[in-house]
């Protein structure tokens, strides 16, 4: 039998718009205030980082077991312990360095993170048969600290099978649900708080206010981290790291490598040598477009290298996606190192690697999470390299990169260009990659993009592309039997590539794309549409 909501204790407060703390006169302003997020493997860890950054506070995800001394050396304004798939009652469950609770730094534990707080500080957590998953109603017991300026009850998102049954000494309950008597815990004196639900997801109605309260009321953040400040920090960091050395940059023509190129250009000028490699896996006319824009319009120190035969030769007969990515990654590095040997003083290889690339390729923080696939510029790189990697955008999301691109006055054609994978068309050809199949997919791809643009949907869709499948189907053309290739069309909405939903394209747009491909591209007689979301699928097929 469900418990009835207990009487909610309300501390009357005057609801007012939250004001960011302003520095006093002659007070030194620290721009790069940081919230560290200890990653226990939650699917929402990166979302926590994004929510913090949306409040103009820099966030960084670090391994859950980072030593307390290292954390103290980073001087964070606060720590957030993420959720995770493990159970604190299991012997092999991940635990942080217990010394973090003695640093005097404000701490917020979310779901598994709250249970860690309870267990480490003397409370108790137990398994339960009645899991709490999805939308539940939360009842607030105290309208202060994390729950300042929120209503007495609202909907939140829960996902747990363990419950805190005994709180540590000095803590008290600040919220509950019908099934969870202890849904939030507080110790205002030590500034340690725990939430059994997820404030970072949009399903939690007052989640943004709760996180804002932690950042500004509890941690005392100023909220001054912006993309402008990131650009300044990135340029200074590049100068300090590179010194008088030279850098080679892999320029693909997309917004990621373009922003990286301009940051390097501002930091070290002509000591950055941009190299565009035509690997034979690009879209139609793309090599000429890249050279025209960056060499002629931006006057970057750009060199173009033709290596199509090298890549196709190494990919011959390779059908495994992971092997394709690793071959392409190692071949890129090999060519960059060969080109670097021709330039005196080169010590660094720069790439436009983004945070989602890192997350999908490896467990970026040592958390108990699984690799999804190797990106050619992360997990696809060889273990031993002559050059040091320089990745100024490694902790940045795609939408943040586009904001930076606008600050750097890049043209809209580059800023709004849909993401294109580093391994190129090789991972959009399922199975063997050869010249004939590449030529077919290039023609298909051009028609997909043309029709999406004609429908005025290009800039609202995250990605729209085609995949050449390793199967053929029977068709009829001109009263004759055909046995040709099948193409899958993939169009998705996304904010940062971490999650995605398939686009409900109008039937007339689907019809135009299908008709053009089948009528105009020799070798294709069937088009299908992919209606899977991420997760469980990924955006690219390989």
C-alpha cells in the first residue's frame, strides 16, 4: 500500500528573481570557476556538465576515483557526484576517495551519488523490490538551500532500485515521494546535499532551479564563464603549450577543424601549418571547396595532400567498422607525420576533436562505462606517435563550437554545415569500400543534401545522409528486371550528438529524394528510411 504524502513543512520565503552574486569593489574576479563532476558511469553525466555550463559556470568531468589531493589542487567551487548503473551495496561498486568529504568543498550527490554520500558518511542503503523509475511526484519538506524558490511539490524523474534507509549523522530529509521517504538529504553546515532523482533531465520540472541554487547559493559561483572566456583561455593555453614550436593541423573543412584552425592562427600565427588530406572518402567536389574557402578566403597556411590510393588500398577487403576506423586513424597520423618531417620544428598534431567523440570512443574518465565505437581521431589513433596531440575543443560540445565559430566570424556555410564523420563515406558504406561503391554513394549523397536544402530543412536537421547497404534487391526499370543496390536514408534531430531522434520528413520530401536517387543514380533501385533514435541506435551506422 502506497504511503500518503506526509504534511509538507513550508518555510515562507519571498519569491524573487535569482540574482548572480556581484564582486565587491576592488575584489579580484576569477573567471574560470570550475564545478567538477565525478563520473560513476551515468548516461546523464554529460547532461549534468551541459546544465552547469548553461548557467555560465565551467564544468569538467573527472574520474570517480580521482585522489582528493588532485581535486583540491584544481580548486573547484563544488563537486557533483553523478549517478551510475552500480549499486553501493555491492562489494565491487565504485567509490570515490573518501578524502573529498574532508576538503570543505560543497558536494551534490545525484542518485547513485546520493547513496555514496549516505554510505561513506555513516548512513545505510538497501535494495528494494519496488523500483522507482520515470516521472514521480516530489514533495518538498524544506524550502531552502537546493529547494529555494520552488513549489511545495512538482514532478521529477527518478531511476533507482536502491533507497537510503538511514541518513548519516548531521543530515536531515529535505524531500520525499510517495514511495521514497528519503528522496533528498541535506547538511547545510557542511554544504553536502543528495538527490535521489535527476535534476539535470528536462522531465524534472524544477531541475534547472535546483542546480542553479547549488551553483550560486551553495557554491557561490559568479556565472561568468562564456564562450568568449573560453576562446581567451584556449588561445593562452595554446601559446603556453606550444611555445616556439610548430603545429600541423588536420583541416577537414567542417566547423570543428575550422574553429581549431582559427584558434591556432590567433595563438601562433604561421607556426600552424594546416594540412588537408584528400583521402578519397569525401563528398562530391569537397576537396576543391575546402581549398577555395580556407586558402583563398581566410589565407591560412594550408597545404593539400592527395592520398586517395593509400586509404583505398588499406581499406580493401575490410568490412569490420572498428577496423575501418582504426585503419583510417592510423593512416591519417602516418601522413601527418610524413608531412611534419618536411617542416622544421613541428612537435604537435592538432585536431578538432569534440567531447562527444571522446565519450563514444573511450570511457573518458575511467568510469565504469562501455566504449561505443572508436572515432578515427580518438580511439582510432595508434598507441605510439611521434607528435604530441593538441585538442583545444576536446571538452566542448557541438553547439558550443558553433557559438565560438560565430564569435570568430566564420561564414554560415561552415557554421551550419551538418556534421560529417572523420572517416568519411567509408563508414556510410556497409561492407567493402571500393571506388565503384564510393562513386555511387557520392552521387546519392549530393541528391539527398540538395533536396533537404530545397525543403528549407538543412539547418534545422542535425544530420541528413545516405548509407549504402551490402544487399541488392530486385526491381523493374523500363519493363526490365534489375538487381541493384539498396540505399538507407537517415535524418535526425539532435542538440549535441549525444542523443538524437529521427526526423518525420514530409512524404513529398521523401518521395522527391527517392525518385531522384533511383532515376538519376545508376546502380540503385531501392530507398528505405531509418526511423531509429539514439539510443538505442547511434547516428552513424558504423
